[in-house]
């Protein structure tokens, strides 16, 4: 079996954040959150990284994160997620500017994926444990009569922001530890004494336990997943896009849910107790910077990160 590789989705343009979160410095020597992700992945055993970016940010990305990671000895590959990158015979609907989603990002990197692979967001901090459990799982997994995938679940209380609402995939699993469903909750907020979500713009709220497992888009797949995505994407373009041509998106959790429902895949739920950090909002940045500085002081990371 080939050694697992890491795939990083870094094509977002940071509209809510107001800039390129992928390369925004949060460390004392100019490190971005992604630098810590790659450091954790490298020491867990990943030796190859595939960056999925847009041509519009290529120069800035390669000059910052790309240049720093080159010092780690990791093999670096690039793929480009562009709106017009569609199967032959299909075209971007008139007026559409919204990207096609996370599953489309993986399709954009199809020719760079030749081994079991983990998928992460570029602007999320996952912590060392997540990469260790994922690398260990991918190092031994093989497809049998079903696809064999994995995901790392985080405790909801470790993933919320004090500065606004967040979207999370709420996970359900069976007694054997297999994922049964991921339900996207697009407006989760903290309040005094707890965490809740709304499905009607804040008119009504439902409480969520802080110990609920949620997906932060840290998935593990076998290479065959790419072939499955290609087939499903055509179905998405033919069935979903006509209903909502400007906003329909092809998301990884939706594809995984469908494969679980159809009995095509088993998804092992791995768990991490590490605290997740992200910069959904500008006000999140000082919190992230302070947390990373503390981890450098206590020896979780060297200072500077890349030597």
C-alpha cells in the first residue's frame, strides 16, 4: 500500500473574513494556521501534500506557505479549483460566481491523488492527535466489498466561536463506531450556559450538547473515492444544479451521506479531544494567536516552527 498523502483545500477567498485566511500570519515568525497543520501532519507521518488553490492566489500562496513548507522536506503538489473546471459537455450557469464546493475541490486534484488520503481545510487548526489517528488508520485501510473511509470527530464545545455563528456537521454513529449520518447545521451559536442552533434565521433555537461529535472536514479516503466523486458529480450537475443554478454546491458530507445510505461505504469515526481553532471572523484571530503562542511556550511546537 502506498503511503497516505494529505490534501489541503485552500481555494477559498475569505469573503466573511476579509482576506486570505490561508496565508494570514498567526505565529510569531509569520506562520499561518496552515503551517501548524502541516507540521502536525508531517510528524504524524504524512510526507506528501497536495494544495488545492485558485490561480488567483497562486503567487501569494507559493511565496508564503509553500516556501516555508518546502523546508520540511515534504513533497508538494498543486491542483487548481476553478469554477469552469467541469466535465465535457457542461457549462457554468450564466451569472454563477459561487464555487462548486468541497467535493468539487477533490475532483480538481484527481490527477494528483494516487494513495489513501486525508482531506483538511486550510484555515482550520486540528491539533496533533487528529493527524496521528488519521495517518494510522489510512496506513492500514483497504476497500473490500464497501469503500472504507474515516473521519475525525471533534467535541462541539471545542469548535465554536465566541464571535458569531458557525456551521458544523453534526455526526451520528452506530454501536460499532461507524458514521451513520452527518447533518449540516449552518447556524450554531454559543449563549450564556450553552450552545444551540437555529434553522429559521434565529426565530427558534434547539440546544446541542457540548460533547456532540462534529465534523470539521477532516476526512480519510481511499483512492477509489475519486472515481465515485466523478460519477456523482455528473448526477449533481444534472439533478441539483437546475434547481438552484447559482448556489447549488457539491459538498463532501453530502456525498458521504449518500454512500452510507446506499450501503456503498463504511466510515470509521475517529475522535480527537484537541481543541479546534479557526478564524471565521477577524475577532477570532487574537484568540488563535494567543493559543498558538502558549503551545509554543509549553513545547507542543518548536519556535520557530520551521527550522
